[in-house]
């Protein structure tokens, strides 16, 4: 079922969204992302990771953030696209391992008209991401533009 | 020349680092990342992007953040690896287009011993990323753990 496209006026503080998927992260995805963007032992090699802070292979926090962006845009369909303006906070609270599944909850924190773009408003969303054991693996608060209804 | 591995004690407020590379982003990289993690028209398709807010294909802000993480870990070599604990702020200030080259400047904002991990300290770094026209494309402030010297 195609989701309804949302405009600025559709977002109100307290409105909640839950991701409908919970993708499972693989060793290959962790290593491929690590090789390209975060080539450190704990993101590259199962053996080298075992002697590191993480005691084993763990996803780059930036891969976790990217997977969570995917869940955000699949869950919250903004008319014309979700245009990110910035991030107020990210906290990585537990390692993400091969085989972990990620699901997200999103809540609208606040909304305001954009000063810079008169046809848009700024929506602030708080996202909590959990693994399959319901442990919080990342908290974040992000701001994006949503178009006003004409 | 291999870089010196840095410990917590090596970081002092005001210390500056500059990226030694300035990778050029391609249409393929923008589209591949978009398909996986941010499947919106402005990150996928040159034609669809032309009618969007960005007036053409632009990189997902999360791809930009990942490329900047690569520059950060290539520039600042922390003993045992750079263990991210969180982000205080990201601001995406200009679109990143195919053919743009990204370089970064990093400055240590503050340091403190970690309360949670007695063998580590927390280093707060501010990163400014520029394109080849010296326009700021992203500002960010991140926190990572660095091990104390034994």
C-alpha cells in the first residue's frame, strides 16, 4: 500500500512513527562499509576485532546511522523528499553485530516555519533504534524540511 | 610514511589536523549509497533530481558524513582505533554534487577523562568540510574515545 505523502502541516509534536521493516545487518555489509568509509580493525576483520574495544566485529556507527536513515525515509514519506538540514545529537549506545536486526521509533519533537525557505517548515524528529533484544543501539535527533501545503 | 598513533594525552584543545586527501565524489557513488540507504529522487536519478529542492543529483547527507569519517580516521590515527561515542551536531550547509572534491579541517575542542571507561578519555573534535571552491559543505562536532598511555 503506497504511503500518504506528508506535508509540514501533517507533523505535530508527539506524533509517532514505527518502522515497518527490521533489516538484519550482515558481516559483508559491515566490512564493505568499513573498507570504504571507516577502515579500522573492528569494522574490517573478525580476528582483529576480537582484540579491540568492541571484542569482535562491530558496525561503524556511520553505517548504523545510514541504515536508520533508510528506515526513517521508508517510514516517513515527505512530499518531494526528506531534506535533511542537520543533526542535533547522535549517541551510539551499544555495538551492532552481524546478525543484529534494527527497528526504529520516531517521534516529532517540534515544528516551526523555516526562516530561510518560506515554502517549507522545519520538523525535528527524535529516533530511537533497537536491536532484536530491544536494547537501544542508537538515539538521534534530526531536523528536516517539509513543504507547506500550497 | 606511517602516522604516529595518538593517545588521549596527545590531544589538547586547539590542536589542528588537515586531511591529506580530497576525494572526488562520483555519480555512481551517490546513486549506490542512495539506493541502499537514502532512496529519494534527488539521490538516485539525475532527471528526477532536476525538479527537486536540490535542482539536480546531490549526495545523501549521510554519504557526505561517511566520506568525512573516512577523512577523519585517515588523518587522526588513534591507538587501537577511533571509537565514536556520539555526535553533538551536524549541519549540511551546501549540496554535494558529482565531481565535487571534499577536504576537511579538524580542531580539538575539549578533552576529559571518561567516567565510564577508566582507561580512556573523551576527545571532542570539530570538523569543517569544504568543496573544491572552498565552500563549507558540512560542519560537525563529534566525540570519540582515545586510550590513556599506560
